[in-house]
C-alpha cells in the first residue's frame, strides 16, 4: 500500500504517466550506453556508433532525439570545416549518474540472488503441466 503523504518516504515511488514515460525513454535499451559514452566526453554521431556497435543508425538517431527532448543530451553544431554536429550530456543529464550507479550497484551486489531466483522460477515454469482443456460440452472456466 502506498502512502500519499508528500512528506512520506513512500511518496517518491508513486509513478505517474509522465514519470513512466520519462523512465521508459531515459532508461531504455540504448540510452544508458549513449549516456555512459557522453559522460566521458562529447561525441559525434559516428563516434557513438563505433562506441556502441550493436546499435543501428535508426535506433541511435531515435535515442539521441528522445534524450535531447528530455533535456539530458544537447546537440551542438561545431563550427569546423565541414560543419559537424556533436552530442553532449547536459548538466541535467549528469544528475542521472548517481541514481543509475546506485541501481547498478544494487544489481551487482545482489546478482547471485537474482540469478538463483531466475533459475528457481524457470524450473517451476518448466515443471508446471499445461492446463487441461475441459471435456467437450463442459462450460469453459472463466
């Protein structure tokens, strides 16, 4: 049960639609890799592609646009010849690092327990027989 008192520690865990949208966009498959690369230094699109070889051009473009829309990455035109575009993490984006590191630290500290739980679950799923259909003419469960 969640406490709705704004002063309560549990209040922070209420996830509204805007929060869920933000988390989905900032913690998705490629965003964490992009943010990690940009925390080290600004990078051009091609540098990010090399740093994250499994990402497609389309996925990287979409990820960068989402991160830019949410204010955690900025696109900067660099006045070189030819003109280039560089992506940089913003001050807001840098504030994501501590909470993400906390979650990753939690995962690292508990990975053995998590893996054991996954194995137990998978074994149970494999040993549970499939549901039996009712004999013809019997009403379906529901």
